[in-house]
C-alpha cells in the first residue's frame, strides 16, 4: 500500500481545510495509506475518515520564530516516523524542514494569491526553493501560476476546488430579501466595502438585510463600523454556521468583496447553489475564471462601492434576470464535480508514486 503524508493547515473552518479533508478522505478510500498532518491548528470542523492517521502537536509557547521552528520540527518528525512514498503539502513554511531533510518526492499546492502574500524574504525564499524542488505544483488559477518563473510554471498544474456534494438549490420563488456573505472576518475580505455597498443599495431597497457568516479577528471592529453607519438593525453577524448552504439558498444575493483570493470556495458553492452572485474581480483572477459578467453573476472592480451597489440593484430590480443568472450559474456543478476534480489529483499523484 502506497503511503502519502498530507501536510495541511488543519481541520478548522477555512476553504483550504475543506479541500484538504476531502482529498485525504478520497485517497484513503482509494486504498492509499494516508497521514494527515495538521501543521497550524488542532481545531476540528471537518471530519476525517477513521482510517486516516491524524497528527497534531501543539507548538511550544514563545515568539513567532520559536513557533515557526517548532512547527517545522513537528512536521519533520511526523513525516520521518510515517516514512511516506510521497508528500503532498498545502503549506511551505511548516513543510520547510521536511522538504530540506526528508528525501521523498513532494507535490506542493498554492491556495492564495502570491501577489499579495505577506511573506518575509526568508519565507519567500523557502517557498521558491521548495517549489523548484517539488515534482509538481498545483495552482488554482493561471494568474497565480504566472507569478512564478518559467521553471516552476513548467511543472505547474491547474486543479480547481472540488465542490461539496449534496448542495441545495436556490429558492428562486421564495427567498428572503437578504444579501449574504460567507468568509473569514479578516482584512483580505474587505468587508467594509460590502457594508458600504449594502448601505448605498438600502437607500432605495429598504426591505433588504445583510447577513455576514464567518468568524475572525475583525468581528468587533466590523460591528462597530456597522453601528457607526446606523445599520445595526439591518446587518446580522451570524458567526460560523454549519447550515451556511441552506442560508445561502434562502437568500436573494451572495456577495464577496475580497481584495484578493486564491479561488473562493464560498463563491463557487454559491454559484453551484444558483443564487445570483456579486464578487469583486480580485487578483489573481480566480473569480473571473467562473463568473461571466452579467451572464451567470457579476464581477465588480476591487474597492468600488458604487459598482457593487449597482450590481445589487440590477439583480433586485428584475426577478427574470435573477433567475437567468441562476440557471447559468448552476452549470458550474458540471465543471467542478467532486469526483472529477479528485481524479485529476490522483492522476498527478500516480506520476510520482510507484
């Protein structure tokens, strides 16, 4: 039985974590012996098949440098003990010692926008080294791949995020007058833009409310911003929700206001549910791979409040247009079928495992 170590963020509530858990469960179901190394957090939202060997070790307390070294050492120890035939890493910083010291074929994958990734020079050098050393690099979009030099691009492969199975369909005739978003409450997501666009839209559409689903470090700051705009009765902070897809299916519009993204899982899931979607055309172009402006959703310029508010109005003003957007959007289910995407992963894996 071939052994694969999967170096992951963990099993918390992020988009990368969802893909990591799906991939681990798929591969163990295909007969591989899978080790899942949670390198960043031991929090568990997603579930692993009981056959997956799960590893997490809390790093030592101390400054960022000590934690950085400890995480890398923990990963190296786990990989060395498991003795895999292949390593698949969703991370580079935590995988650096394993990549340097454990001699086994490795596949790396990038889940965010490299143009906006806040790396130190040392961490950027680690990523460049590991990507050059890796057998294959999995990207989510051509724009992300084009950030790197030719030698990395030549081993780059575009694989989309697999959709969650069993998603509901948009309730086009009985939805609530709600704009909904689902994301981490962090600076990258630029939620003040969404709140401002909602405030502008609500001047003429007083019946609408905004639901913000997710958690993060900016929650209190965003609540204060909503209070300052006198929108407290119209904006609801929902926290992390296990029923997020049902909430989306009952709403009128899904919106995402990020300054940059890899490819947003919540955006893809919203499209597949069929709710009309408004999303910023963020770097490195992941949203534009799936949204055709005015046909299956709306792309608005990053940071442009008026454009987002106008897109809300275009959808709200015509039920027929909203239904046409929905019919076109759900076709993404065919493109991102979970089984097909996971088969693409396995095809790459088979190239480097005996």
